C-alpha cells in the first residue's frame, strides 16, 4: 500500500460558488487506478464527490477526466503513472474540456459530443437489396472498421481537441471517427453522400489541424485523427470531392508539380492549386499573395530567375517511384489496428532480410 | 406527466432491443436508464453470440447444449424458442450494422465456446457486446422520433393500480433532481443483474439489482436466484473479466505443477467445459494447494499457445486488460486468473413473451428468468437471451398496449418516493457509511454464497444480510444537493442489492442438492427426484420477509441425464 494525494476540482452548481480544489489522501497499491482512488475518497471521506463511472476496466467510457492536464479515463490511469507525471506530488483530476461542467467531474456530453455524433448520420444505410443471410464482405474491411467501432464514446478526444477550441462547431474527432465507421463499411450504400456532406460542412472534416491531441488522448487506440485523414483520402481519391478549403486541388497540384519538376516549384504551386495561372479562380488568389511574393523577393527568398527559369524535369528515379506507386492495384491504407504477424510465434522465424530479398527478386 | 404505450426501464441490449421492437409495432415508446445507454453493462460482454448458423449445425444441437449446460433446470420450451430464433436475430443485427468478424469467404466467422458441441459463436473481436450495444444505440438515434429517450433517470418504484396492474414508474431526473411519474400501458424492466452484491465481481458499479428489487417489492416472484455464475477467468486482483473467447481460441488452464488439470474434470471438452464445471475445477486446485501467484489464489491462463497475430486481432481487449491492469503481455506469458462472480441466471420470473405474473409488467435480459439458463448459462448465450427475449417482450408489450386504455394513476407514489428521498438526505450522520455496508455485503456473498456452499455458511450469510438491511436504513450520506446527487442514489441502490442478495441466500439455503452453479458441499449430488424444480422467492407483503414456493421445469424433448464434459 502507498499513500497518494488526490487534488480534485470540485464544483457545486447549487452553491453559487466558483469551482474549488479539494484534497484527499488515499491508500492503495500503486498499480491501482485513479478512479479507484477517487472511489476510496468518496467511500471513506466524502460521498458527495461527483464522477460518472461503472465498469472500472476501460470499456464503458463513463469516467473521462483530465489527470494532471492529460485527458483520459480515470480507470485507465495508474496512480503511480499519474504521480510520475505530476510536478507537485499531487494527482490533479479535473473535468474534461470543451464541454460544460454539470457538477465536479461530470460534464454535459449531450449538448456537445452526442449532438456532433448525431450530425454524421450515425447509422448504417445498408446496401439494397438486403441479403437473406449476411452481407458478404471482405474480412479485412470488417477488422478495419472494428477499430473505429472500438470507440467507447468517452469524450477524451473531444476534451482536448484544439480545432474545437477554436471552432466549437467543429464536428470533432469522435464523431468523425464514427463517420469513418460507415464510410469504411462496405455494407453502407451512401459513402459518397456522407463524404460530400462532411466536405461541404464548413466545420466538417477539413477543420482538423492534424495536431495529434486526439490520438494521444484516446484510451482505445481508435486513432481519430487517422480516421479523419482516411476520410479525406477516400473523398479525394475515390470520389473526387473538391473541398471548400481547396485541399483536394492543392494536393493534386502538389503531386503533379513534383512529377513535373522533380523538386517542388513553389512559384507554380499556388496558381496550380487554383487551376493554373490563367484560371479565373486563381487571379484573386494571386493578387492577394502579391505582398508575400514581394516580401520574399526583397529578402532574396524568391528571385525572378528561380521563379521563371526553374528547371522542369524530374529524374528517372523519381519517375520510377511514381510508376511503382501508381501501378499498385489498390490504395494501401495504413491500418495500425492489427500489428504483428502469424510468424511471431514460430520457433525459428525467417529473417526479415531473407524474406525481403525473396520478395523483390 | 409523461405518458407512453410502452415504457422500458434499462437501456442495455435487452432494453434497447425491446424499445426498437415495440416502436416497430407503431406504439409510443420511451426508454429510460440511470446511465447513458452506451454505458450499460452489456457493453462489457466480450466473447460473442451463439446461433446455429453454419451448414453443419442445427438449432436442436444448440438447444441440447443449452439444456445440458443448464444442468436440466432450464425450461426447454423457452430454450427451443431462443435457439430456433437465434440465426434470424444475428442476421438482423448484421443487417443493421454490427461489424461481425468474417471468414475468408466473407461470411460470419464462428469461434468455439464453452459447453458448445460445435463452433457457433459469432463475434466482433472481443468487444461483441460493445459493438452490438453501440449499433443498437445507432438505431435509437435513427428512430429518435418514435422512441423517446430519458437518459440518466433513476427509477424509484413501479406503480400498480387497484387491480394490481403495473401502470408506470416513479423516477428521478439525476441531473435536475426532479421527481416525475411516468404512466404507461406496459412497462418492461431490462435493468440487468446484481453483480455489485458481490465483491469482487466482473460487473460494473451500476449493476445493483434495481429491476429485480423493484419487481420483487411490487409483488413479482424471483426465480432460480440461487444460480449465480462464477466466470472461470477473472483477474485475481480487480476481478476484471478475461473473455471465454481466450479458451475458445485455444488457451490452456494450468496449475502450479504446469498441469492442464481440466483433464480430470472434463476429459473431452477440457477448458471448454461449461463455466460451473471449470470454475469448480479451478477452485478445487486452489483449495488443494495447487494454485499460483501470491498466496496460491490463482490459476495460469496460458494464451501464448494462440498465434500472436490471431490474439492481437481477435482478443485485442484482453491484450489491453492484461497490459493495463495486470502488467502482463498475454501474447508472451501466462496471466493469473481465478473464478469470479459474473452473472445471475435467476431473476424476475417471466414466460416466453416476457410477461411477469403482474399484468402490464414485462422483464427481459439478465433481470429476467425465463428460464433459458437454468442452473448455468453457457458463454455467449446471454447476448442471445437479451436480444431474443428483449424483442419478444417489446412486441408483446406493444400488443398489450394496443388493447389497453391509458391508465389513470394517482400521484401518491410520487409523493411517497419524494418524501423517501428527502428522508435519506435528512438522515443524521451517525449511521455506518454506505461503502462499508456494501463492502461487507460483497465480501459475505463472495465467501459464503460462491462456487462451494454449505448450510452453515449460507445461514451465516443470511444473518449478515438481514443485519445489513437494518443498518442500511440508517446509513449516512454526505451529499445534500439535488443536482447529480449520486450519494442518495447509492443509498437506494444499496437497498436494491440487499433485497436481491437476501433472495439469493434464501434460495441457496432452500436447494438441498448440487446442480449447475449451486454446489452444496453438504449435498454434493444432483437430486432430480426432489429438486428438478424452480425455486420462486416472493416478498410477503405482511411480514416483509421472503417466502419460498416452487414451480415445475418444462421438459420437451431432453430427459435429464448424467452431465459429463
């Protein structure tokens, strides 16, 4: 048994008082969870400590909180780990962010999280006709969507989503991971419609800024940001959906620019992203970027020589890379959900060098 | 005052399935839960759902396995219905979006499970319950215009009119503290079991026997209450569940001598014998000094014999549980487990349509006892039970509502319950703490009413439970507020647990034989001549004490025979 001091952020909505800090010293084995610590404090000292909780094993998703500033499940954080991250020898527990606090560690998930989930049409729109038995689908596709199915709706990713802090209307990581669960599901009939509406929504999937906060926060390795990136890739590559942020055209311009020039030719990139120098869409953008271009010239970062006489040729090696990637029959999605191989258990695994040599021969 | 044709209490798998089935019949439906529906404990069901779907399987084989698993205490008419309707129900779930694991041909993959004569368990990795619960909740979101949701509402009593019909419930909005009366033509309770009466348990903190106690207090009988399942593989410290799917995938159980001791108790099925058999074998090893780990209180579960990739793909959740809660990489080393309280086979007595003896009151899922599980439930039959009988209860409750006028309810119960809560909040603070009473209850049940039982221990347990009931009426609480006053709900839940636990102990004392999960060391044999019958526990309205009666077991085509695995 070891002693730990919990510092809980308390708030009583009926008192008219602002939130305050409340400290309790509890006694538990260091590998027990912060939730067990809180429950001991509640059981022994103060029954009025408010926290939602049930399973204690990271499956019901009730006990999302912030521990020493890091969002996660209280039941999924060991006391000793929490203490190791602490600067003041206290384990500080606060309610999650981006959602209004109801009482103590309990936040209002309905008006934020669940409202956003509801906005992505979170049910299967099954392909017709519905088969008599099961839909026959790829084994891998089901394992793949099971990663987003593993989301327990705890809200930890919502709590610290930076994009949502800036734009509270942002659909957010959990709801977009839920959206992927249908877009990645071969039984769903409306992939394109779903992606179109996520792309057209000014607070939709292009609002994510790639900050990785949700990836860190998720206790179930759902990788919400990864699911958002996959939504974007599928929207662009499979459905040619052009988003309002011009990301789709920018990506294509970028790829074509490299294919043509070998090295990125920045002066071409901007106009190309808007359809080329003479495209009506590009003109106002080019005019708007003039001050930046002039500043760049004044500082010697852009010269007329570089801008106009950039060599337009890609090396043979680079073209070989393009050929190789584009000759693949299927887009290779990085699914980190299942790792390891069947060979892992074999007593004498084949050395990876040999396996590779064989593969490339 | 809200009025609905069908009101469902509890939003786990049985409750949500009932709500969707009732709504399909075109009646007005409300579903109420003390937690957000996806927090319901169905979420923790791991291994899968049984259905005779493969070409070389037959529902009769599933039914026979279930009857044998129940140690012949299951009602065979109900078991036949469940097993016959299983494939259709699983296909329905597949069609609405459950991401069942596939085989190489793209069909549902099936894994072997305990007590089953063939691989017939469909699964989603080892998060089957979670996947199913979340998909049903997707459907509730889809049908939000026909199914009204009351999330985070706590039920304090069932209403009955002068004819004895159930006419609704009284409930408290946890968030605002407001008390409200809900009138309904049919009420379905689907609140789950009462695992929290045990310490440790695999069950969540919310599993406190609410529906069992509410129905029992309203006059409904509880049946098969002595049949409490101990799951063979729970973490030694916290009691968390390690899915039976691990053994389904081929994992071994080893004692301190490295011996696969199941060879003694179940030479044919080995680790995949039914749960009561495996738990008893483990407990015997531990009691006879062949346990492992600190104090020799555990058994090794060796999952390293399963290919690593398969473990990572199909047993992902227990890889996490091993890593996060036991510090063990289960793909590389054995993990220490022991039997732990997991499931109540017993519950509110119902017929195959979910009807309880109280008109207008239905029950489905773990809270109910149809009885399809009898003395011992097979793994992966509980999810099936929730869906089949949840759906049937929903359909029949809707049909009843179509033939019934909206009841007029008096608000006397509303006033009583509001006063009851006020009284708890106003209690002097000199009583014992709720957490203390709950802990003593849990330890007592786990000591005397567990894998092995006897007269002396059970009598001791009954004495303790009766004393705790008295102490609970004076237990002190700290929270005087109305918003999210979880303290006062804890005091009410404690009462629910104690009523339920008392019924368990009384029934276990009554059954003087060993059958299924009930093993009496003082009556070690099964005795069909005297005890092939259900024990019903009723609350005597006068004395407020449990009374015992019996009801027959329905046998259709499988006569009791010796049970060997």
